[in-house]
């Protein structure tokens, strides 16, 4: 074996990645990312939107919503059952300040349990955000 053959140098050209345009501008601070909206807030807003779509006749029923959303009918029912929450709870969850707390201390599963209560007063007592 030749000694020169074992000591070869190989040059590999590397592409230099450019910074995103917002970071390239000198002197202009980058815009902060939008605050995250809690998942439960998005689900309640989705349930309200679905309810409006059904009332306007854009979709016929939950089964059609499920087909359009590529989810099961059971999942649509779970989402729509969030509308059974007391209006005060819905409002508190919809307008939860995403910037101050990264997570709401209540899960969707917990809210489904709260929504099973028929009386608004019972729901409010069980809801402890």
C-alpha cells in the first residue's frame, strides 16, 4: 500500500445557509412570535364554528363534519359537547390569557367530566381553572 494514498485530503463544499429575512435586516428588531392559544380555547372556538355551520345548513350533521375533518363522529361529539359547558366557563376558557400561563391547569378530559353535569351551578363549582 502506498503511504501517499492513506493520507488523502478531501474538500467538501458546504452550503452556507442564509438567515431568515426578518433576521437579516440590521437595526430592526425581530417580531416576537404570536402567543400560543391554549388547545381547549381552540376546541371551544371550533365547536362554536361547527354549530354555526350546522345552523346555517352548510353541513347537514356531525357525520358530515367528521368526514370533512377526517376525524371520527365520536370525536366531533366530544368537541360539540364542550358547548354544554356553562357560558361563564366557555367565556373563561375562550379568553384565557395565553401569554401569562403556558398551560391551563385543566384538561379537555376534565372539562368533559364537568360538561356532564346538567346544572350550570354544579359545573361552575366543579370548574377550578
